[in-house]
């Protein structure tokens, strides 16, 4: 899980990019929106001299590519801000890459504009260097996490075969998940590893049927 201070920094940088484009920016503001004028927190609220009011939903991800389920979830949230928007569509800014076809679909489906990591960097101007630093840190964190997860599976001994093993053979990733789970000792000592494996099993089984990928707690951003 990405620490809150990193989210806050990313929102500030998105705000700086919008300021360069002529907007006055408010961060983390509460406004009434929706058919019942319910109150909700808007990540970034931007206004310009042309009368535009631009609500922005800001997202980060530990994945380098945004899955369809993640995009559906974030797009729905951004789309709910349409009652706040004036003379423009709500904006979703995602700090990861989104396939062009998926981005186009979500923009039409939720009536929003989407900037993924690539688009944001293209429009960052003087803020680009700060965004590059943040994204490099995210990339390093992702690499460490994936390396630790792979090591867990590679070193987990395979379960002894049983008569029930006559079932059709699972895909390699499923086999690694099963082996890792069976080999894990009981007790609190390995609770965090157990949580990681369970998260990956759920993601493997249900994939895009989930509205959002299961998350685990990560904390290696103290240097930001």
C-alpha cells in the first residue's frame, strides 16, 4: 500500500501542473456533488478565468499498468464529479500507464478526461523533474516488491503429491501459489507473507472480476 504522504505529494504535483495551465488550485476540498448534493472530498479542484471548474480524481498504483478493473473503479469515481464540473469534464489523473483503447473506452463510458503517467509527463512542463523523481521511487518500490514475491515462490518447497493430485494440472502461477501456501508455517511469525500470498491468490482467481486489486501494506517511502 502506498503511504499517504506519497499520495499527498503526487496530488500537489498534479496541482502544480494545472497551475502552469492557468488554473487556480485547491487541494483536498469538500464540496456538495451528486444528485442529492452529498458532500465528498475532491482531490484537486481547479478553476480558471474562463469560468471552468475542473474536479480532479488522482490515483497512484503499485502496478506499472492500470488494469481494467482499476480503471472501471477510478473512472466511476471521477464520473461522479460531473455535477461539480463547469464547462469541462472531470479529470482522472493516474500515475501509471493505461492502454490507449482502455483509456478511450473509459473516457466515453464515464464522460471524463484521463491523463495517465505518459500524458501527465508530456504536460508537466517545469514540474517534470519532480514527477520523474517520484515515479522512479515508485518503480524502485515495485521492483523490490516483485523481487521479494518471486523469491518467496521460488524457494517454497512443492507439496508432496497425494491421490487428489489427479486433478487437471493448474497453470504455473497457480502451482506456485499453492506450493507457497502449503509450505508456509503456521503462526504469527509469517502472517505478513500469508497476507501477501492470499492477496495474490484472490487476484489470480478473479482477475478483472474484482473492481480493485487486493492490497497489502507497503512502507518504504520514508525518504520522500
